[in-house]
């Protein structure tokens, strides 16, 4: 009979499978099918980017509650319930006949996806935490990010072949199969190994918010991640098609490379952090500075009408920075007492995804502001360079704030500074 560790590993891998599909939904829609949605439903840019914003606002709003549920009921149970919502929204999306049907399905997807990462962090820390946790978390994130990889060029190839509706439906059915597998494994091991805990949401949240050590991490990650995901999942492909004149299939190749670089950074950052005596701050500084350099490249490249290869450098810088997320997540974890793991990371995720949602709406508003200058074809609305120059100027200002904040963080070296510096005390039970 398989041992306890084998069952636990199977449970973590099954949860990672659902995280894979939640990440696919985050990256593929609307980025890979921006023009398809805009043409078929005859909607504005802001209405297309709203598909991303709805997902992200719901995702962000649920992060503190997801952390509480994970702490109280255990990640495996929460993941199964969340998976039902994720799969339901995924199935409804390709069946929508109007924009409100699209919005409803994306809200369900965001609600279901909101608990995936937190529960994965919580359960993997419970089963496999310790000195090797950084590389383990990096590996699990790598598997999850494969969903984002599939959401770029492979998904676009499928769309070119069978259409966006059929492609989304196939992905939805596949996610249902993984959900069923997760539920079957939970029946075997979940009840035996899921911890029962009781946490108070508001008191735990207040404890984390009172901790001044958290703010440089929150500001840097939130702002930098909003730039990365906006390029990766919302506007990067559309930008290359409009400014460089390449096809959707070609532009998806650039976001494919971008995701490969993110995954490579995910795989290596945890290992590198361990080799550097559990250094964390250096990775946070890189997370803040790399988007600043990338924003400068995007802005100057657009002004001087650079080649697609020039913009690829900026894409890669953003990707490498985002790939350090396992280390920056651990830095947030180590700024707080052990009992606040899920809540502290939930707050970090909340602010990050609120910023991405806001940024997606800013992108739509900026593009729509230049509606008088667009070129309309039978397949797309092409926005002028001045629209993207305006947009990248905004990204440059955001990246300046992220870079500045990163230098104010403390170095944790794998220790819980929340206890060490006495900034946070565990809330007594009772």
C-alpha cells in the first residue's frame, strides 16, 4: 500500500492540476482571443478588457476569505468546492450569446480560481514545508504556470483551427476531468490528513495590516505584477499586432516565449534563493527594477517603431521578474508569524490582483480614448501608436513606484521577522 507521503504528494499534484486550469483562464482570456471577441460581439476595447477585470476583481475580493477557509477547513476541501465553480464558469463561457453571459461566466471562473493558489501554498507547506520548501513551491508554481503557457500559442493554434468557442469548451471539459480526479483522491486521503483550524478573519487581517514590514513587499509585488500580467494576458499580443503588423498567431509566439521565461525563472528562483543563504530581498528588488527597464523599452520602442524582437526583450524582463514569485511569496510569509500564512499571502494576492484589474480597465479606457484614430478591418480594430505611447507612459510611472518600494524591504533569510521584530502577535484563541 502507498505510504502517507505518497498520498499527500498525489493530493498536491491533483490540486496543482486545478491551479493549471485557473492559470490558463487568467492568461488566455481575453489576451489570446481579443480580436475574436471584439469582432463577434461588436464591443469596445474596455468591454473586452472587462472580461479580465471581472475575473480579477472577484479573484482579489475573495483572497482574504479563501485564506480563512484554507486555514479553517484545509486546502483540499476548499479546492474541490472552488473547482466546481471554476468548471461551471469555464463551461458557460463558450456558450454565452451576449456580453453579459461572458461577464457572468468570468465572474464564476474568478470565484473558483481565487482559492487555488492559496490552498496549494497552504497544503504544500503543511506536508512538505521546511528548508526545501522554496524549491518545492517553485516546482508546483512551474506546473501551474504551464496552464498559462498553453493559453498562449498552443491555445491560439487551436482557435485558428476550430474557433474560440470550441477551443474554450475543450479546455472546460478537461478541467472537469481533473476536478473529478481531485475529488476521488480527496475521498481517499483528504479526511485523514486535512487539519482542522479556527482562525478569525478580521483579527488575523488586522494583525497582518499592522505589520509595517509587509508594505514594501505588497507595493512592489502588486505594482510589478500588474504590469507583467497586463502585458502577458491582456494587451501584449494586441499591441504587437497593431504596432508591428504581425498576425495573432505570430504575436502569440511572443507571449509563449514570455511564459517559458516565467516558468524558467520559477524553476530556478527558489533554488537560487536557497544557494544564496535564503536571500529574499535581492529577488524583490529585481522584481521591482526589471519592470521599470521593460517599461522604458516598451515606450521607446513604440516611439521609434522598433521591431518585434526589440519588444521581446521587454517581455522577457517582465517574465523573469514575475518568475521570482515563489521567493517573494516566502518573503511575505516570513514577515508574519507562522499562524498567519494563508491570511498574509491572501492580502498580498488581493492587492496584486486589484491592481491588475484596475490596470486592465485603464488599458481599455486608454485605447477607447483614441477611437477616432483607429483603423477598422474585417478582423480587428487597429489602434494607433499614440495610444500605446500613452499607455506605456502610465506603466513607466507605476514601475517607478514599484522599484522605489523594493529597496525598503528587510531581508529575512528564511526567518520569521514578524516574531523576531515583535511587530505582530498571534491572536489568542477562544
